C-alpha cells in the first residue's frame, strides 16, 4: 500500500476522534473571533463531543453565494495568496480563497491521492484539464510536485498537440477529466495509434465515473484507471482518497463528514482562509465507518446524485439560470426553454414565437448560431440550439 | 495517545480562565502550547498536574483518568511539571535538589548518576547551593530535577524565561534531546518561533481557548501565531 501520510491516514479511530474534537473546538473559536456571520450564529454554542455537532448551524451554498466575494473569509485579503471561483446555486459565483498554509495542506492532500494511485517520483505526469477543472488542475500540480514527480507544465487545448505530447514527452501518468480521457481514447482509435505504443501506465480521472467508463478509458489508453472525488467549495482534489480497494476515504483529519437527510455535509477542520461549518454540499451520499483492507481509517463515502438542479456537460457544470442569463443577451431573451441532456449531447430547446425572427430576413439559422456561439463563449458549453413550437 | 485532555475547565475563585480545552500528546512527541500572557497556558498545566483543581473535563494519562488526583500522585504517574521561574530550592545543594526530584523513586541514587552523566556541569557543582548557580544553570537544574522522577511526559512552563539569548538556544537544544531519552514533552512558551522550530505539533491558545492546532512547521507561517504571541486580539477577519 502506498500511504503518503501514514500517521493521519491510518490514525486509530479514538485518536482521530480526539483530533477532530480538538480541531472542531479550535474552528469554532476561530469562527467566533474572525467571521462576523458565524459570530452571530454561533453566539455561545460550544461542543464537548462530536455528537454536539448536530446542534451547530449549517452553512449552505446560498450562504456562501450571499457572502460573495469575501464575506466568509477568516483572514484579511493580504493573507490570501490564491483565489479560485466556483459555480454556486443557480449559477451564482462563489470565491474560494487559500492562505499559504491552505496551499501547503492542499499539496499534501493531493499527494495522498497521487500516492494511493501508485504515483512516485519516478513518474512523468501530464495534467490535461481540457476546457474545465482549472482549479483542480492546480491542486494536482501541487501534489505532483510534492511527491517529486516530473510534471509537464504545458496543457495545450487542442487534442492534436496533447496527443503529440503523450507521444514525445512519454508521460507515465495522465491526470484528466473523464470526458477528455474518452476523447483521447477515441482519437487514438481514429488515427489507428496503438495505445500500447504510449508509455502510460496510469490514468487518474478528476471525478468518479461508472465501471463502464472506467473500462472504456482503461482499454482505450491501455492503463490502469483511478478516480478522485472532491468538491470545488471544499477541496478538489483533496477531500477524499480513492484507495487501492477502490473505496473513497474521506481525509477525516481535515474534514468532518455527516449525512443529513441523505445529503453529504462537511465541516472543514483545518482550512484557514475559508473555514466552513456543516456545509451542505447538495450531493446525495452514503457514509460507512468500517475497516478497509488498505489500512486507511477515514470514513468511506459513496457519492450519489446532485440534489440541486445542477447539470454537467463535458465537465462543465451549469444551472438553468445561467442559460437564461446568456439567452437574455440574445434574440431569445425571455423565451421559455428546456435543457435536454444526454451523455453525448446538450440541447437547448427554445420555444419560438414570431418576434424571434422579426428582424431576420433569411431563416432561423442566424439567431440559432448566434445563441450557440454565446453559450460557448460565456459558459464554454458546446450546445445545440433547437427551436420548438410553444407547448400548449 | 500518552496524554489526552478533554474539555478541561479551571480557574481561580469564580473566574474561569480555561474554557473547555482539549488537547493530546502522543508518545515521543514534542508539542508546543503557545499564547500570549494571560491566555491560560500555565493554569492549564497546573490543572493537568493537580496543582489547580479542574472544574470539569477529563485528563487521561495512558488511558487512565488522573483528574482529581493530588500533585504527588501525578509525579508517581510520570507526569512531571517544571514550573515557570525554575522554582529550585535555593538553600539546598544541587545534589539535594536533584534527590528531591526523585523523592518517590526508590532507585533515585542510580537515577542521580544517570542525570549527572547527562549534565556534567551540575556534577561539578554538586555541593554548591542551588541559589548560587547562574540563571542558565538553575534552569538546567530544574530540568535535571524533573528527570530524576523518570517522567514519561514533561510539562515545561516557560523554560526560556529570564535566560540570556545564548542560553535560550542551549535550553531549546536540551529540550530537543529529550526525544532521545524517550521523554515526551508538552512545552508552554512565549518564544513561539524557537518552540515551533523544535516541536512536532503545536496548539495556540487565546483567552482560555485553543484556536489553532497543527504541525509546527505549518504554524511557523501562520500570521495568527504572531498575533497570539504579541497578544493582539486578532479580530482581523474580512468583515465584508
């Protein structure tokens, strides 16, 4: 077993629970002192055991979006050395900040995942994020540098150049999104390039996928496949480690997980810049605390479906409200629409009316193309726009 | 876990100064406890060894509850405090001071030999009165006296206080050597930087509460550590 941080990853449960209690108490003391919104909601609430967690108030994605940009930060901006954005409820923006220590911690947590996936200083790692996952890519970079692997610091957008890098730089590990990995596999097949001619031995996917997709990537790129599971607002990668037995272990020395009404709720125990108390992730999940053959003691989490109306297409997450916002900048402003999503196709079906074409002499083609370009430019979404008759 | 403290409260009269503190120390660790004057660090140590009554909470040494036990029992349990300001017996010789430290230890004469091997400077001054030693030597004597009790865990309260800068360095080097002896250390200090350089982990305490826990190397970069050390209130969160 490749365990990067044996002390914390395999900490016996009584010791882990003591550490969690200490960190939770310290977190509450910091929140009361440093974040006005928590100071008001926490008042004199204190915890004497982990069971008392249930008495503490939740933080919701709406709270985080309401506090945009820096309202929940526990440090002044001069101490924040990196800012990332995340998509909040209904597409509202959220800002995630990191202090120097946050980044140090992130590098260790990412390194835990990379080590668990068998990566070492002998590996050459290519991080290909495609159009999405810029923040996650920076986390993998931190982890890869910490394990002293050789990281290819180039990430060309075009598949041709990425393929050339796979052939020329000979990376042994590819860290990428499932969509991008499948694109790679398809590209190799179309060009009749034998995946065995590459030097890949391992592919780490940026999110959890079903066994069929794992198999497709594994056979298409002739490499073993591992997945990560994280959440942008909390930490991605870094929330969990997928172990050798294929289980997601929450890094419980850093994150205290709960399941409330079937929803995964996370308290960040050691984050400095943006500590979150009982953050409702809007993700269904189940949690088990049982022994795993890998030796790690962190709770096992099985992620499920989103509980909000968040969509994902080719790794880009979006909400209906964002589509409406983009449409508002086009001739389709104010028209009713429907998002139709399959594995391979995103269609925005817009109900037409006469006024949509009032200024168009030729056909529906121009506004359709204009809307598609707007969706691509503003949200990065490669969607097909279709005009449909209004529903009665 | 060698030492486990949970929700400890203590104070003086009706004034609570430690508000439900939890911490732990694993065997072989050097753990720092940092904070400004009046944060409650020394009171916490005193409550751990029974010199100050603990109002609530638990103190477990190797899984056994020690809260409520008198101070002399704590020493028998190998939980030994080196108090702030050295507190050596000024009118006793170095030898007598050391033997007082091993009062409960039937093998104290053997232990004395081991301790003197470790501190040859004290061996040279064995029959000198404690009060006539220099400040650095007195602090060394306080440390050596604690070792006479064959501690599993040493609680050191401000060992660098009042020492010249060169002696402070020596003192911290000496504490680091405790690891080789298999002695675990909980070190209360205002000298945050020096403590974090030798400690494995550390806690930061502000006005009776722990506000931070982490690896010592990480806390070295934490601006809150500086604030706690300087005694500022640290209410500097973004108030947007």
